[in-house]
């Protein structure tokens, strides 16, 4: 009797320990699976480097919120893919993500593209047009190359973001819009603000949750992953039976500095696939690295003082406003400064009436 009791008593902890061990292993496998899937969950984004793991974590943190995101990165680093991942992992994923390339729009059409226009509002407006803000209602609006937006439009964009309403060009009624904003730029917006080319209030409104995308030369651990990803996808696209690349070709890719980043790599691998007669890419025809020298125009700009640049910019805006310095649509409003600050700057820089009327 005693032996039976002692056996049952002593085996219980063993069974409990074994059960807990199984549970622990299952949880560990689940965590590992989730961590692995997280690295590859965002369609089209390839990377396992520390810098890309950080990007994945930031996407996971901010996706489900309504927070405005500003993506920084050089040309070709995949800002649109990151924006798409943010949208697809958000509560708005069932709605549209509307892309606007601010650099590709003519200055005189940006307002109409963003906010729409009413019929007859200007020459050629033969019908009402719904702008990008309304198209993105309840979804996401991706403003790519936001640093290229003209100053006069930045005022209206800021109002739309703050008030969550827009006015179509030529319209009188306001239209309520519910959009989540993701913006992207390859410019240094802080410097653009300092030099008067970008409104400080708009910058702070956009820069709520910044994400900086590393250039390819700073994530060389991902080059082999990207290379094989592009070989698989582009070989299928081009109908070629390319299976791999040689160690020498891979080393060439790793040693290159990639001024055009991932987009440049994709194009060069596609070209190499078309030029390769067999199943292995043995050489990548990489362009020589260009020396980083200033053009004559850049040198001329660099030789100007900060005051010279500020004076020229203020004069250009005042002339654009036909001499109006204050009030709605005046130079102070476009520059994003109080009237008194503008007058002080004009006095300090020696800007007088005759300069404005020239």
C-alpha cells in the first residue's frame, strides 16, 4: 500500500515535468515560426540583415495604428514596398492604397490631382474630377517624393491633413476625407526646412513616425538573398533557364557600392540573365563607380552664403505673390513664418520695395 502510494506520488512530478517540457517546446517552436515568418511576411521585401530586421519590427509596431509615417531613403531602396507593407498590415488593408508621385506631377496640376476639381473650374476642366484624397477615403494615401511638392501647395496639404477635409479646385463646399498618410522622400527634409524649401509645420506633421531605409551598401549581408531572389523571378519572367551565379559573380555584387540600390541590382541581373548562354551567371557587367564631384551649377550654389540663399528665396516667393507679404496667399503664409518674422528678415537682408518691383 505504501509502495503504491509512494510510486504514484513520485511519478506525478515526472509526468508534470514532461508535460511542461512538451508545452515549452511547442511554445518555443511557435515563437521561432512567428519570428521566421515575420522576416518574410512582407511581400517583395527581402532581407535578414540587422538593419532590415529593425525595419520589420518598426512595420509591425506602427502598421495597425493610424499614425502618419515618413519614409527616408535613397532612390531605389524600396520605399514603395515598405509603404505597401504598412498598408497591407493595417486595419485599412481592405480599402485602396493610392500612390501619388509628387515629383512626376506638373506644378499647375498638383492641386487638381490631390484635391480634384469641378467642371469648368479652369480651361480644359470639362467634367468633375475626383482627386487622390477622395479616392483614398478610408484607405491609405502614399505621397512619394514629398520633398518635391511646391511650397504653395504645401499650405493646402497641411490644411487637408489637419482638418481632414479638402476643397476641389473651383468648388465651394468642403469634402470630409478619412485617409492614413504615408509619405516618402530621398531628400534631407530638415535641411530643406532650414533653407526655406519645405514648410516646418508640414515637416513636423509628417515626421510623426520616421523610418529610415538603409542603402544597399550598408546591408551587404542581404545581397546574396536579393540576387537569388531576382534570378529566380526574372529567369521565369524572361523564359531563360538560369539557375544560379558563380562565386566570383556574387563577390562582384558584394564589392560594388550600388548607387542605384536595389532597383539598380534588379535591372543589372535581368540584363545578365539575357546575356548568359548557360544556366550560371559568371559575370555581372557592373558600371564603374562615378566620382562624387560637384557640377559647375552645384559649385556656384555652394559658393553662396546662407544669407544670399535666404534672400534669393524670399525675393522669389514675394515676386510669386505679386508683392503681397501678408494675408491669405501672401509670402509669409507660403514661407510658414509670422508676418513680423518676414519683415525682420527682409530688413536684415536689405530687401526693399525696389527689389520686389524689379
